[in-house]
């Protein structure tokens, strides 16, 4: 028997432990050739299981007892596996001479019994390892929650992308020209008042159309897009907008819109109706109905407000729809020829070809408030929650 | 605004429908009835919501006109009824009226009624007013209000005996005083238009009458006035003096040029009815022809029925003839009927079929162009009688250039457990200074909602810190948030917009073999940044240089992609914590999202998986604190051992007592993995490589532990 030393454990992480114990297990297998003879068997036993100088005892002293408390389990488990392996080796070799003397019938008999015992042991083991309560909560894996506004906005955009609309974006700080002038707002329109619009400071020295303000709607992107692209075009424009509104349960100085624009030859009011009816069905479900009311926006004519049949009561009337069966959802209309003319005029100013010939080209535009739709969809009662960053609120959408 | 159905029916003797049906049909035509309430005088009170462009319909006769168009029924002409000329009981030359400001006042009518007795109104006025909730004042004043409610023509009654000489419509003298009906003293400017007598201003034209010339209980003789004023002048006077009245509302949106005489007759008739007396002399009606030509007499416009079809499209009543020709449900009969009922005069053009020269009604100054008439046709015909069609489309759907990057950012952060938040676009000047970059600048809002919202946010970190505080103050234990939004720099002359991104974390972060409990939160945020930035192409590195003041000293770092800074992160400084009354540490990261959006995403490439076993070797070293992991990693990488798969720190230990490890040093367990794609590694080469690693680590000032 050669001298041996127990090396220091290089680490306690599972891969190191596995590696070290596997080395030992390999040595057990290697040395088990000694078990063929009675002397050899005794030497093997003393070598591994000797009370004072047996290797297991030394391993226990060097590795198990010195292990930090939180690692004792990991070392101990592997230690026990090694011990079982050694004992099994010795046991089998003890039985060998007896087995050799047995008749075939006796062998079969013992074999059956052994299988039976093995099965029982297995059953015991399975029972011992049974998870006592699978209804206990799982180990928490926190995932982030999509913001309800971002989610709603993306859903709306997807509906229109499937209808051939490309996404258009624009700046949140706009000039009066894009936000009002080109959209056919008269110079004295109330929306231009600082009571309604947040303006950037120190604009007085600039010409009116260049004065900067927080865009009050996503509609200026219509103008920017038409200046960049010749017809035909189909755009869906999601974005953040601002108004000079004091915050309350239904108003926020910051809110979101999705705007749409479709321009081509022979785009008609019935196309507008069909498009929005289709989109609302795609978004809210195929049973939703739409109806159109005359309205007024400076940049569309004819202009309309669109109502959908109440998504909560199916149009029978409930508290959510104020018992009307209908919910007002968006504004829309045929692009006012004055808007095309403003784009043409601007193109000429920029030294470009005017390409929106109102005799040939027509179009429609629509816009909706994302906040209101999200609030309706998810039953949110206070718009302020959308802008609070409150985890308790946001995590509901995970 | 309120409308009585019984009053409407007075103008619509043949109206065939119930009040409810009428309300619904008006609503579907844009004359929205928001509520229907029963009244004591029979019929219903409609609560109306009429769009601002339709001032002509904000009165009973205007609504009745809409109903007449919808049902094609007779509308009783006002000039035959209440507005019919009132005969004079006594003749005279008429009251002297002179329009001096001929660019601002287009028409002025005046009528004298003598011998009145001012008393409360009775009869129809009192009945209607009580149903409408209109406050009664006195017979003559209520007569003017009745005229307003009936036909939307503002009128005024003067106490005739307070006037000195005839009336003059003129610009005010700069500094001229005038006490108005609301009792306030006003100082006028030369831009205000007034109605004056020979000596003094009497009323602010189109806005409000004067106090001194008002009709009182003792008034005996009255002058009834109805006029047409330029919308712009009324608007600017109304603004200048902060007076928004029914009259100014109508005039500034354009009154009916032809309504003044009818309105004057109507009010005169009601004054006689309510206060007795007699009309004296003729109705004085001074007209400025230039303004008449611009309004009531404006040019006809051409309407083409094929343009109506081009813009409006298919109706549910379209039909197809045997020869395949499509006939719109919106045919010429319908077009003519609708527009005529609205007061247009259609003259078919002889040269071209289906074209009309249309004379526009004087009360509809909002109608100016062909498209305005097309809208009227669609509106009265009924929007819901148009079909739902879908336009053909052959174009492609274009992706926004940065859509992929934006999606990658959201996807990664959500998966890492960060919830998306949206904070205010505005911050206080103090916050803008603390979080912004002075060189990049920031822009102020001219009319902020509050002092706390005076600036456009130059950084998302301040809003993030505020949201973390919001949660911690509400006892939310664990907060992980991100915001992807716009930040604004530059100046008020030119505002620059960039995409910004902030991450925020507070509460529960676990210590590890590498990070102490105290550092864990910062390293968790760093880990999130590493995962996020790994989605983008480029070589990622970190240092702790040029950190902003909102990061606590020595508690943060900076991330660079290909050597260019892309993010800063760290614990919130003591000042910022104090500003938000925070006691618990928070970690915030601010990412230059714009730099990420314009950077390509990392393209994953696949590598052959080795069939051969990987071998781990651990190296335990003590290093001085000055040696950073990034230097160790670089040094090991430079060894050029192609089989070296990875080197990573596994455990760090510092001894606060300086016993096991000297103060100013730390022990580090480095795990190196070797693997070959072609063969099983031999003990010899492993030994050789290990020696080289050890040598490299020693070269950095490390000493190997026994």
C-alpha cells in the first residue's frame, strides 16, 4: 500500500467538488481489483474504511470537517456517495464465493428477491424525495412590465402597419408653422393661445411661424412627411404631445396620440370610413360597429368624429358609455385642400417641386388619444398613474 | 347652449318627427344634442354642443334651418313673422347715424321707440326664458336677449335720453374712458371700435354696452341697435379687455350681414310688446357697400358634382346601370335639395352638366370654397349613408430606421425585470442645472404650468430619481424602472432633441462572491447595462471618469462603446437624495440612447461546439487595490493562448482587519477555462499555460497565494 496524502480542496463550488470526488471514485474502481482475494479484500477495506488511517476518515477530517458551514452539505453528500460506492464494492466481493456455489434455480430465486428489494428501496427513495407541497410559490423571477401606453400605442400601430401604413415620427418641440400654420389654423385660433399651448420661452424676436412650442398634436408629422415624400403615402404616427392643461383625473399636460394619413389619387370619404371601421374591428374585435358624426378640425374637411359601439356592453348601454351604447374614440376627415396647398407652398420656398396637386390628389387623416383608449381598455381611472412611475401600478401590466 | 323644441317648431310648422328623433338626426348632422330634458312649457329642452365653426346654428332659427334641410320641410321666413318690418306710429326723418370707421363696421341699424314703461317681461319671453334658465332682467333688455336666442343677432337698447346728438361708429380715442354694463371702468385704445354720440363713447362695439346709456327702470325712450362689425376688431377688443360675451363670440366668428335689419325689427316688436310705447320714424339702415360685397354679396363659387363624387366616394345607395355606369346615391337632385335648404342659391352652369355657380348664404361666412360645400352635402346627406370601402394599395411598409434598436432596448430591459415608466417632460430649473450638461444647454418653457415644470428636461436621470423617490415614499420595497424618451438640450433659440434612456433601481440586491452588499445595487445596474449594451455592436469598456455631480463620489462609473462614452451609472448623490427626502440608496443609469439607436445591433455568429473537454484552472492571487479587473482581463487576453476560452473573477476577499490580507490589497480567485476544438489538452500544455497566466498576474503586481 502506497503512502498517500489528502490534497487540499481547491474550492467548494460544485464543479470543483465533483472533479475532486470523481478522482477518488476512479481510484476506488481502480483498486477494486484487489477484491478478488480475501487478503486483498481486507487490505482494500483497511485502506478505505480503516477507523484511524482509512482514507475516508482522512478525507472526512481534511475536507468535510474543515468545510465552511454553508458548504458542508455539498461536501457531505459527495462524501456519502463515495462511501456507498466503497461498501458496495466490498459487499459484492464477499458474496461472490457463496454465489458461485448456488444452483441455477437458487440463483434465479435470489435474483428475483434482489430485484424486489431493489424496487422497494427505489420506492422508498422516490417517497423520500417527494416534493411535499407543489402549491408553494415558485422562485420569483421578476420580469419588467410593458407600459400600458407603449403597449396600446404599439397595438394600434400594428393594426395600421398590417394595412400598409409605415411609421412616421417627428419632434416634440415644433414650430408654429408645422403645428398650426400649415395645418390651416387661422392666426387667431384659440388653440394657438398660450392658455392651450405650452410655448418655448424667448420666441418673441422670431417670425411667427418659426416660434417654438410643444406640439399639441401629432398632426405636424403629416406636414413633415408630405414635404419629404411625394404621394402616394400611408403613415401611422405615434407620439407624445403636450398641452397647457392642469393635471386632473382625465387631463395631463403630457399625453399620447396616434395619427394616420393616407394620400393618393382618388382617396375618398368612404375609404376613410372603411379604413377606420376595419381598423376598429381589428383592434377591438369584429363585433364592434362604427358611426361617424360631422365635426370640425381646421386641417380636415369634411371632418368627422367616430364613435364605436360600446366595448363593455356591446351597445346596450352601460355606465362606461353613459348609457348611450357608443363611445367616442377618434377624430378624422378628408385632408383639407389648404393643407396640401401649404405643403406645396412650403416646397416651393424650399426650392422643391410642389407635388400635391389637389385636382388629382386627395387623402384622409385621423387621430386618436392613446391615453384614453388605454384607460378605457385597462380600466384606469386616473391618467396621472400613467406618468407616475408607480411600481404598484406598472407591475399590473407585467 | 340650450334650445327649446317648442320654439323650433314655431319655425317648422310641418316638422314630422318627435323631439327624440329630431335630436338624433340633428346630432348625426353635427348639430349635436347632448341631452334632452322636459320643460314646463311643453316640448323638450335640448342641451347642444355645436362646433365653433357653426356660430350660425347657435340659435333657434339656425337649428330650425338645419332641421328643415334634414327633413326637406318648410322653414317659416323670419322676415314674415317676428322679424317682419315694424310700421312707424309716427313718421320722422330717422335717427342720425354715421359710420366713420367704414372698414370696421359694415352695417348699422337704429330704431327709436318712445313712451316705454320698463317692467318685467311677460308672455312668450318669460315662458321661454324660464324653460331655458335664462335670467330675466327687464322687458327691453329681455327683448334683445330674445332676439339673440331666436336668431343669433346681437342687438342693444340705449336709453335715448342719455344720448347727445346722433350716433357715430368710430375708433376710440387713445385713453378714452368708458364704463361698461358690467360696471367696470375701461380705458380704450385707438384700436377699439366704439359706438358714440357726438360727445362720448357709449359702448364697446360688438362686445358690451355702456353703463351710462343703459336702459333702466326709469327709461322712457329707447334706441334699438343692430349692426355688423368686423370680426377682427371685435376679437382684439374682446381680448384686450378680457371680455368674452355672447355678442363678441358671434361677431368675432362672423355675423350675418343681412340679419341686422331683421333683428332690429324683431327686437323693436318685442320691446313694443313688453314695454309699450310706439315706434317712431323709419328703421335707419346704414350699409357700407364694400363690406357688403365681401360678405353677403361675396362671389359665387363653382361646385362640380364630379368633385363631390371624387372626394366623398361610394354611398350605400349607389346603383349600377345596365351599361355598367355607376350612379351615386348622392345625385344632383339630392345635392340641389340639400344646398338650397341651407340657403344656397344654385345656378346650373349651362356649359357643363353637373356644375353650379353657388351663391352663398349671408349667415354662413364659414363657407368659402368648393370643399366647404362638399362637406355640407356630405353632412346633411348623412355620413353613415356612405359605404365602407378600402383604398387599393401597392406600396411597401417602411420600417423606421431605428425601430429595431428601440425594440432591442425595450425587450432587453423588460426581460431584465425593469418596468417601463414615463415621467414628465418638464423639470425645475434647479433640476435641469443639476442633471443637465451646462455645455449642452437647456431650454425654458415660456408659460410653464408651475415653477417645477419650467424647463424641458435635459436628462432623464432626474425624472428617474423622482420616480424612485415616489415609490420609496410609498413603501415599495423593490423598484426597477426604465424610461425611454426624449431629452432636450440647446437653447430657446434652437432646441435639440435626442433619444434618452434612464434606468433606476432601489431595494433588494443580493451580495455575491464579487460584490459586497453595499455595492450590489450599483453592480446590478451595471449588469443590466452590460446586457443591454451587449445587444449592440462595438467593444464595451468601463471607467470611472467624468461622472456627473448627481452620482455620489466614488460610487459610479461610465460605460464606453468603442471608446466613446454611452452611459453613466451610480448611486444618487447625497444632495439629490436630500432633495427628494430619500434615506435609502438608489442607483440610476443614464444612457445616451441616441448613440445606441444609430449603432447597428450585434449580429450573432455561431461557433463550432468543441467535442473535447474544457479544463478549468483556478488562480488565487493577492493584488494591490490599484489593480483593476479590466487590467487583469486584458493582460490574460494578451497572452495569445488560443485555447484560453475565458478568464473571470470568481471570488474577491478583503480583510477589514488587515490580518489575512493586508490593508490596501485584496485576494482574487481567477478561474481560467482552456479548451481546444481539435484535441484533448495534455497535462504538459496546461501546466505551461498556467505558468504563463501566473507570470502575467505577477507582472501586474499580484502575488500568488499558497
